[in-house]
C-alpha cells in the first residue's frame, strides 16, 4: 500500500520538468500519472485469477521484481513511449499485489473494532506513502526528474527479503473459482463506496495536477515549493489515520462518507470562485485543507464500507471491483483535465469539472445515507448482507 501510493505522488511535482525535458505537452506528460492508474485498473479484475492459478507468493514476488525493474528503465529512458509503457507495467504489478493486502485484512479480522483498526493501519500506510512520495518528488526533481522515477525501486527491492520469509508457500490451484461479478454489482453499499472513492480520488488528483502546473508555470514555484504547497492536502490523513477506526465506530461509515464528500466539494467551489494560488494562505490553502479533511473523514470509511456487507467468500472478488473504480476515477479525470489544460488558457473549465464530479460524489453519499437510514442500520453496524 505504501509503495502503490508513493508511486502515484512521486512523479507529480516532476511532471513539468519531465514534459520540458522530453518535449511533451501537458496532455502527453499527464500519462506519466494516469498510465500507472490505467495499468492498475485494467488488470485488477484479472489479478485474483492469476493469484488463484499461480499462487499468492509467486505472483507477489514476481510483481515486486518487475516493478523495480520497470522503475529503473523508466528513470533511465529518453523515449516518452518507453516511459509511459513502464508506468502502465508498474500499474499492472500493483494490481497483482494491492487487492491481496486488503483481502487478507478483511478475511483475517472479523467485523468489528479489530478489523476497523487493521483498515486504519492500512490507510495510514497509504497516506504515509503518498506524503513521502510528494516530498521525495519535491526534493529529487531539483536534482533530476529521473530520480523520482528511480526512487520506488529500492522500496520494492527492500520488500523482497521479508516477503521471501513471511509469505507462506501454497500450492497453485488448477481450478480457478468463479468471479461473482453480477452478484457484486447488485451490492448497493459496495457500488456506492466504489463510486464515492472514484470521485474522491479522481477530483483530488485532478486538483493536484492542475495546481502543480499552475504553480510552476504561472507562479514560478520551484519543485520543492510546489511539494510543500500541496502538503496540506495529504498530511492530515497521514496524521489522523490511526484514529479512523474510532471515528467509524462512533459515527458509522455512511455519515463520515457524506461529510468526506461535502468538504472537498466546498473546497473546489471556493477555489473555482477565485482560481489563483496566490496569496497562498487565503486562496489555495483553504481548498487544500478542505480536500485533506475529506480524506480524513472518508478514506478509511470508504474502504470499510466496500466490504462491510459482502459475504466473506466474496470479499476477495469485491475488493478488485472497488479498487478498479478508484483507479478509473483517476484515469478519466486526469485525462480530461490534461486535455482541457492543453486546449485552454485558463483553469476555469477543469476546475468546473472537478467541482461537478465532487458534487456528484456528494449526491451518491447522501443517497447512501438515506438508504442506510431506511434500513435501520446504526453507527458502526456492519451487517453482512447486500442491498
């Protein structure tokens, strides 16, 4: 989880430098981010079949090695096509490992306080990875943008030794279990969580992409200044993730998801009203804090809701559906925003898109709260049924 989230943010601040060095437009260079999400989304639903056929240990270890190799190739290449291909390949590797972690958590720990604490720890590593990647991007881009692409390689290789020791050997199964796609697509809480997470993640990364180019091109921010400016959008989650289980236990997932959709929508609307990053303290900072607060409230809650009313036997299949939606939200939003920023001279159109998608996420969350209330589910309750 830490490596996957680091991989998303470590190239963010470096995008303008990559584009300038390789002669790429904003539309082209944004594929450095969205290419990873595309590979992630495209292979997520196939990942469980690969794991069932070849075994979790083999797939995990092979994915780590390929991930590290792709990081090195991407950092050394001078060809844009090779760079984008390595990003897609790394996304495929992440698709082989990421769902397994959350599936282990939700099947090892029974529903209740222990599972909520485990998901909170999972969220903590995700937030820490994104924050670490952002700071690495700011620090390394000043030396060379290539270091930002090389940086994840040692993290992946560092996991090989403990993985060899800790992941048990298991026989590969010749019979692949059926994938209950239609049954899961009828699970209301799962689908609402998937759509809510897609809008939350997509609008968040879209805003950071927009601000990165706006700050470095219009405000002449250095890469390090850009990273520090964006920090309020991700640091609150890293600091608060250990307490997410208590929040969910007290207020329930649906209420937190509504609040977590409301605050980013307010933040995007605020910035849309005056889309200029300076003076930072009264223009961009309030928006970043409201967006960061949205993740504090909703990130762990969405992860918990995704499997809260899925039968234990179906959870390994439900998690890839959820994570596919999260990655597709990033791909679609980044691609459209990249196109809008390339074809227009202002940020109003992409900001309008981000705000509209955020409002759509809020409406989905409100519908979920209403449905939850009608079913009589209280705060912190997680009955095992689909709706």
